C-alpha cells in the first residue's frame, strides 16, 4: 500500500520540477526581451528625444516626448526622508499650509519607490540617475551606510562597473549651476561620484569641467538645509544662473526610527511631519517673495520611502507602508492636477500594489531626475530608464498665470 502513493508522489514531483524548469525558462526569456528593448548601455537617450520630437503631428499610442513650452530657470528636487504619502494627506487635512501649497500643482500620493528596495541611498540614487536598483541597467548601489572612500570603490561608477550619469551631469554640461544640500553624511556618495576626477568630460560645448556638482553641503539632521537652499537659490538668481538643486530633509526618518511611523493624532512622527510642512511652507514662501525666482522656479517633492514595516524601520520592500510615497510637481501657477491623469503613459497602482519592475509603469521617485530636466527644458539623463522619454506630465502644459 505504501508503494503506490510513493510512486504517485514521485511522478508529481517530476511534473512540478518540469513545470518549474519551464517557468524559469519562460521568465528568463521575458527578462531578456524586456532588457533588449531598452536602450543599450552607453547609448544616449537623447536619440529617442530627437526622433520622437519630429513625430508631434502623429498621435501615437504612446505620448511623444515634447519640449516644455516655457522652461523653468530653477528646479528643486526635494526629498523628505521617510515621508509617507498618507502623512502628507493627513497634514493637509489638518490644515497645515506647506504640503497644501505644494499640492497646488500636478501631484499623486500613489507614487512608488524602487520595487526591490526601500532604503535611503538606493532610492536617492534612483532619483538622481533615473535608474532602478536591480538589473544590467540598474544603478546597483546597495550599501546604505557611509560609503567607502573613492579609492575603495565608493562611487556609483565603481558599483555599476561603468559610468553612471546623473541629472547633475546633464544640467552641468548645459551650463546650469548644480547643487546638493543633504542632511545625512552618507550623501557624500554623490559628491565622491561626480568630482572633477570622477565626473565624465563635459558632453556639451563650452567645456565647464568634469565636476558635476558646483555646491555640496551636508547639514546635520536637516538643520539649516532650507536656509542654505534659499541662500543658494538667491545667489544663483542674482548671478543670472539657471540652476538645479537636490535638497534632502531627514528628520521624518530619524523620528520614525526612534518612535515608529505612528499615524495617530499627536504622535512624534506627525509632529515631525508638521515641522517638515513648515519648512516646505517657508521654501514656497521664499520662492514667491523673490521676484527673480517667482514664476521661474519649480519644486519636485518626493520621498525615498515611507516607513513602519517593521515598526521602527522601512526595510520590508513589499509593504505598502514603505513603498507608497508622494510625488508632487509644484509649478507655482496654482493649478492642481492628478499626475496620473496628466501622464497617460503611466499606470496608477491600487494602494496595495507595489508594481514590480516589469509590472507596468507607475510614477516612481526615480522619475524625479528626468522630470526635473524636462522642466528645465533639458534632455533626459543618458542611459537612464525611468522617465527617460520624459513622458511624465505629457498631458500638461504650462500656462502663464
Ligand atoms: Zn531610515
């Protein structure tokens, strides 16, 4: 009696193994096809730009990338570390002014982090390079601590095995002033990656040198990031320079790690969210009160990850608590809009959907770099894959106030 079920189970195991092998083969083919259709490493995505800008007349299924009618002179990419989308919603509901002001622009509270990792450096690397973490075209930067020194391999290029261009490369090569003001020491990774010796030769004449970041400031726990940013913006405007900035507030992440991402009224986390709201309010007010910035400055606000899974961290990459983040494009014209409705090539996930790398194209924090460049009237980051066609805001046009 025992031999019979054993034989059956042996056959079943064989069948399962065959199906598993078949599934792996199919998955491998799908992955190969997926990566083959993407632009090859080293091929500038500008080629796609030029080709499709000729095709404006024909209404393609996929919205053709097109230039912004009136580029902004200054763009700020603001990342608020550990800021959950529902915390933004909650602050607005409680009448806080900062996020409410930002939401007077195209936005979504259903944006996504990198599909495979929800920690700080890999996601910020996505924002500035327009790449996801994994895969042959991924940026592949994993460490989330203070990076090794340059000679020990502490650059994005060393981790990836070839040069990884950033939004700063494009802006710098086109003659804009570039800067990073961040509030965690480990962001020195980007300083190390884009110094004079590590940066690529300037791709656009005239030659502005190889260092891609003109201004680098690392402030402790977000202290003074907004003041430094305001001063830097004012200087750029006074010098008649156009500019691209990356700003980073870290406080919400520190509070989450210390006290959990507690969304109950009066929690430490929500009090910290309110402090970030006040900084945002101050920044928006500053732009509005400086005639040389007003109407010429856009702010992209997003987050590297949410938090709360596990309660004192954000490492569970398939938890909605961690992967749901805001993505806001503040243009200063007061016209709010749903960023998904304005970006028809993107698929809006349900609140519980993570969206894997091959599972449709949501709006991700890694869209920030290419979106910023588009707002400045510049081409996308060469070899980038997220938003490389600058299709975000394809259904939006800039109107004069
Ligand atoms: Zn953290």
